[in-house]
């Protein structure tokens, strides 16, 4: 089977490959090699493996062969793992060589994962674009998250945020649906091509929920670097 474009040649997408060959880990969870906290594999953890050349790569699909280890999906935590040279011990090979480029590589892979899910959700009619459609979806309580270009006009963002705030009063928990501002309009044009947007919303459904899950992962990884808007469009984005 040919490797995916963004994976090394030795990678495989064969689902028959075990998700891990990881010893010393909880049966129903995974443990971060930095924080030593364990949790479900889907709960903000990224699997890493070392290839034959020792290069450490992120295995977001958890399908690459060989022994794996897990790191909390936060850039600062991954940076600590690299600085403290924890991969060699966790992967039980002195050849494990994570370079500083791994930090940006993981970000790029998370972005690709999010964009791919957006396209999938769009085909499933669970990702819509356009300010008026987004506002209508929010007010109709069909939207589960909103997305804006970081370069979007404040007035357009503000109208949708006002809808999010109004609908929060009708929600059982009183919380607003999340909103994300990861990319500039130019970056979205590059990433999504004709599917680019200024304002968008993920709708309820498996594909839409997949978009939100991946957006949360990217936001968590970027941490303070992530220019997420929390309803105040007047604040500049970083």
C-alpha cells in the first residue's frame, strides 16, 4: 500500500496494524510521556513513532507500525519532550531523533486534518459558509460551532457573536457554542481553494462534530498562539 503524501515511506494506513505496541500503559488509556497523566486516546493525546532512520513523526491516525508513545496535544508539552530527550526512552531506541521541526510539523498535520474534515462535512451538508447562512444556523440552534477568517470584518463577526450570545440563554448549560479564528482569508484561500470562507459554521452531525473535534485539538495544541475569538470582535487577533 502506498504511503499517504504527508507520511514517511514506511507508513501504512492498514487498519489491521495495532494502534500501539505500547507496553506499560493503562489498558483502556494512554499516558503522556511528559505529564505522566493518562486518559483515553481521543482525549487530547497524540501518538508518535520512530521510523527506521530514527526520525520521530506524529501518527495522528494511530496506524503507523511499531512501538508508539503519547504526548499531550500541546505545543509546549511537545517542546518539553524534545528538550528532555524523552522520546528515546519512551520508544526504547537510542535512534529516536525528534528535531525542532517536529513542532511545526505537528501543527501542519493538525491543520491538514481540520481542513480535510471541513471538506468532508461540507459534502455532507454539515459545514456551511456565508454570514447570513451562519447567523441563521446559529439562531436556529443548528450550528455547533462557528469559524471566521482572522481578517474578517468586525461587524460581520459581531452579528454572529450576538446570535451566539442570544441562543446561549436557551441552551441547557447556558454556554455559547465555540467559535474559532485560525487563519487569515489568504491562508484559507490557499488551504481550501474554492471552498474558502470568511464566515462558516459546523452543523450537528457526525461530520460536523468531527470538524469541531479537530478544531479543538488544533486550538489546544497552539495554546496562547491560537487567535480564537470569544465573542468580542473588537479585539485584535494575534
